[in-house]
């Protein structure tokens, strides 16, 4: 099919405002009569609050109010489990819990007043390791709960005992992963304006999921959803990170805005952002795998224990994605998987790009290379003997036959892009000197969108103005990933108009229908289908009108380049004249689009079903050089091949690949949020290093396209798959180069050199 | 606290301002001049989001007191576009898809501008060195390098 706008690297529709400094982010907003607020956060990871004395703070210059938990109408919120406090009341469960807040005429006055608040604590013992938190008799974080377990997801298939008995080789390995900071460049910011346009509160700011934030604010204020309006501004990166933490911020600002009757602005410093925001879950993973000497997998037994920190947050869903993908993309007859989440007094953990997959992929793809070594097989060969192909059945019993299973293709294309075979052969030979090169790969399958986590549907609205210009609204939110551009391309494609005629409008919850959250790499797939649906409804209306007007078959006529054609190459009318005429005759020129995903299923007791309606496949390969004398690790080249179904905008897809590979590189070799008894050591970028431009390997992105029958124009997902594969590929390359297998992330200097972290208790 | 009188030329326009002795150039730019294109990302000179050009040098405006740069000529992202249109760097950033969330973009543009002003034909390594102080979490940097290379070519042409 020949496309006009889709499948083309058209320029981003929001680029102009971003390169000129015109784009307004949360911290850039100003409203008349605006106040500023700050939060006092505890330094204790676990303590009883005995007393909060605010009277001195209230007398400070410029102060308009000091608030504690008793001032919050409903102090509990949470997307899945309502266990998170807007402000801690009796007890803090993590260092960073807010205990009081001040609103004042200026930020400096609010900050000065915070220092006058006195809080008496009684320190409590803490539990800082989920393996401790799960033990019987362990100290309980939330007294009202039975124990510290947030969630347990089991999966059972076949009989693992039988499978291990059939194996010639059985390996048992443990792997660990670390806390990661999202490190979006823009710290969180919101402004809440009271009594604007008939809304009790309007919330502006850097909000990943406007509907989730609206839910939280309305629940906290105990008002109707219709009383709360959330308007999303440009957001300076999120990666899953600006959800619950921003909802809490918005709820706090809303309480103060209502109390003072004035707009209230809150902007986190980088230190506040590190201290308060949720992190990527660290996992402790135990894998047991059996295979015949021919390299056929017979059984896998997996346990994954995730640290949920002080709150449940997204842990139940994060660990659910882990249970579905824990075996990797391999056919295994006998599988027993258990994933768990436990409360600890560490920072709480939530959604971060990848969402429960990067951890299990690091373990399981490292394990495949270890097993290949034991069996004397090349890593590629072991994978090819076991990986999914068309019609394969997954660990949960899902037959993969609705879409193209393209593992073989992504693997071959990635190998070709980086010259894998020659390099593997060359680096497998004895290398002289301290500096040794290696090459390693990893592959994955990934369920697209939410899966059986929740109802998966989205809306859009398209409105054709009387001059033929078109406004597109979506219930999903631009997070910087390029959604506005993708959706505009789709609308232009269906309506046969130039991109310049399409204007994408900011998300406003008072107007666009609730479409769930912009998460799970679901925007292009689910939101795109909704945009396409609205555009197709309008197109049908236009063609019906044209059929009567020109007495030509609607099937013959064509909308293209802003004109209606008769099918013989003759222009009948401009899009503007035709649609303007329709509007003038009283025809509704706007349409709602809606898309609900195909049926999915999950049996929580047995861990079986069809958890996702489609999957994407990827392969990443890393080429490294290890200095075995110093432990210095350089990632020289990376290839990343991803099946996206159809690339709506190939240049955007490449941008996602480059960015995801670099974030995966940070996860793999440098990033680790260091904690001491639950307290973060270093809360800015001089302590927590993320990759700079100098850390870039040469990255070769490879886009693979097998259009999906359920995707808009065949498109699926790309955001998250790009970062889940890198750490395992790099670990495998390091093992290939140096002979050293590292089973803990990140692969930093000390782990590469001496095999463990230098800090206390380091693995 | 006594305010100090300073004079700054920002994007070609002269401003007489009163500033506190501890006022950062970033605050003067964002709060007094309302030029909010310059971003605050870390406040400790690590992320580069607040990069502006002070007398031809790219600097982190969070690390400079306004009083220190009295009399200086300053360029912010808002000063790039002119009546004749977008600057070649801005065009290249759009053309090469070097923008995702856009929060690092103003700082990246300023660091790149300082580079091209002194080195119109930079090598890839020189581009990396010039942008080393600017963090980006979205793009993986590749398309930013592509954009600076394209701008250098356009500019030289």
C-alpha cells in the first residue's frame, strides 16, 4: 500500500515550539496572584510521628498556610492499592515521605517557613531487603496488612520435576538488579488554579497521565471527577515516572489552592525529585533451567522477588508483566514461575520504561548464554533451537498465531547489521594483552499495551473546521515520544489532507474522553486505532455527501492532497470547500473515535491465558572492549532490530531506538541508586550518573516491519522494547570477552574487575 | 538586602536591572526577563539545561551570579530565531528529529551554537566534547549529533 503521510519520517509537529523556547513546561507557567508551596519530607525511613508543631512556621513572613495530614479530606490514594498517603499522618514508611507543607507568597518564603516546622519522631526499626521482608515474623510496614507481601503471581505449566528429570544439564543461577532513577530532565512541576471556568480546580503541569492525576485529585478532595480539570503541558520526559508522584503533588497543591483561593505552584528541585519520586524495581531472581544435550529446553523454574518500597504503587502490575515474560521467548514444556513484590522501607517503586521486563530479561538472557556454554553450543544456536516461531505456545498457554512471530528475522537482521558472525568467531579466539573484545546478544518477546492488567480502550475526537483545517484530540498524552506527530500523520492519511492542515490539541480532561494512561507502549497501537476510527467516520460522512452531490460511486472517488478526486484524475472539489459546504448544510463535522482491544484473558490462580493480544519481537547485540587490567568497559557498537509492525514515522522509531538503547546502556553499565538503610546517597546528577554523549556506542537501528492485523496501519509498539535488551547483551559480551560472568547490575568498574560491588554488602 | 544595578544585553536588547547579590543568571533570565526557554534541570551545573551564551561562551546559567556578568552580552534560545527565520541549528534540529521531550533542547542549541561560532567545521568528536555537559534522557544523542553536523554544513554553505 502506498502511503502519503504514514510510514514517512515527517517532522515533529511540536518541534518548532521546542527549538524556539516557546514551549511551556510546568515550571514556566504563571498565573495572576500565584502562591508557591513546598513540602517538608522526613529523613527517616521508618518512624512514628509523635507531634508536628507548625505555629512558628505559620508566623513566618509571606506564609499563607501550613498544612498537615489532618487538612487533607481523604489522605489515601493509589492506582491499584490505596495505601499511599498524601501527607504522612501517624507514621512515615520511607525517607522522603511528606509530613507537612507550606504555601507562601514566594518560594523562598515557603522554604524558610518549612525550617520552622518541628516534627517529633520515634524512630522504628526498618526492613530494607525484600528477602528479609518476606520472612515469617518480619517487621510489618503496614500494620493493617497480614504481612509485607504486596503481590504474588504464580504460573504453572506441565511438570517441572519431570522436565528436570529429562534434562542432561541443569543450571541454577541467581541474578540481581538495582534501583534506577528515571532521570527525566525536567523535575516535576504543577500549578493548581482554583475556581477557573466553573471547575473547582484546574491542574496544569508535567503530568504523564492526566486521567490518573484527575482520579487522584478528585479522590483526595472527595469531589466529583467533573470538578477537577487536568490540562497537560509540555512534559520534559517521564518514562513512566510522572504518574503517582505528580498525582500526589497535584493533590497537595489542590488542597492549598482551595484553602487560599489562589493559584498554587509547586516545582521540585532535582534533590526533591530524587528523594520523593518512585524508582525502577530492583529484583532478586533465581533461575533453574534444564536442557537435553542436544540443547532442547525441558524445564524452567523461576522466582523473582521485587522490592516494592514503602507503597504498593504499580508493583502488582509490574510483577505481572514479569510473570508473563519470565521464560523469555522460548518454548518450554514445563514451567513454574513465581513473582512476588514485598513492602520495605526503601523508596517506593513504580512504572519505568520496560516495566518488569528489563529485570527478567537480564537474568534469562544471561542464563541462556551460560547454558550455551555448558552445552558447548554457540549462543545463537541454542536460541534458534528453542525460540518461538509462528504458532508457538507460550508459558501461559497462548498460541502465537494472530500476528507474525519474527524472532528469526529480527535476530538475523541485527546480526547482519553488526557483522556478528565474523566478530563472534574472531573474539572467540585467544586475545593477547589486557584489552579484550567480545560480542553478545539478547532477544525478547513483549506483550503490547496493558494486556490483562485493565480494560484497554482509548478515545479521540476529530473536528473539521469550516475552512477545512482539522483539529485532533486524543485521550492519550504526549510524553515527548512523538504521539502528537504520529496521530496527526494518521488523521492526515485517512482524510487525504496535507499535514499542515492538521492541528493537534493539548489534552484537557474536561473535553477528551478518559482513555486510560499513556503507558505500556500503547499510544500508537490503541490511541492510534482511536484516531483512525474518528477519521474514518468523518471520511465516510464526506464520501456519502460527495456521492449524492456528484452522483459518483463513493468507492471510486478519492480524498488526496486536500482535494476530492473523481477516480479519473480530475479534481472535483477542495477538501475545504466540500467540508465547509457539509458544515453549512448542518452535517456534524466532528466525530468521536473509540478503540477497544481484542479479547484477552488471565487466570490469576494458575497463571495461564492469553495475556496480550499481540507481541513485538526484538534483538539487540553489543560489542564491547574490556580492559581486564582496570575493569574499564567500553561498549563500542550496538545493533538493535525491532519489529514494530509498521513504522508510522521511521525517524521517530529510530529516535526511540537510540534513546532506549542509551537508557539500557545506563541500566547495564553505570546507573545505580545507592541506598544506605533506605536513604538515598546522592540526590543529583553528580552522584547518579546517566549516560552522556561521550558514552555513546555506535548504534545501528534496524526497523523490521510485519504489519499487525490489529494495529493502525499495522503498527504496534516501540518505546519500551528498546531498553529491555541492552543489559543482557552487554553482560553476554563481557563474558565473551573476559570469561567473567557478572550476574548483578550494573556492570561497573568494580564488578567487571573484581566481580562484586565495593559498597557494604555489595553483590 | 540592597539590590545591585546591572546592565545586560540579552538577545540584542539592553536591559537595566536590579538584582540581588546572590541572584543567579538563570533566575534573572527566567523570572525578571520572563525568558522561560532556558530550563532548570539540576541547579548544580551537571545537566546543561540552563546553558546560555555569555560573551561567546556557553555557560550553565545556574552556576553564574548575574552580578558577575554585568555588562555582558547574552544569548538565550529565544534569540536564535530572527526576522529572516529559524537559525540553521533550529532548522537542523527539526529536520533531523533531534527533539523529543524538548527540555534539553534549548541548552543543546546553545552549546552547539557556541561550538559553531568558534569551530564552523567540527568533527564528530568535537561535537561530542562541546555537548558533553548537556544531558539528554530521550534521544540517545545520535540525532542531535546529526543535526549539529547538518547545521555546520548549511552554515558553511
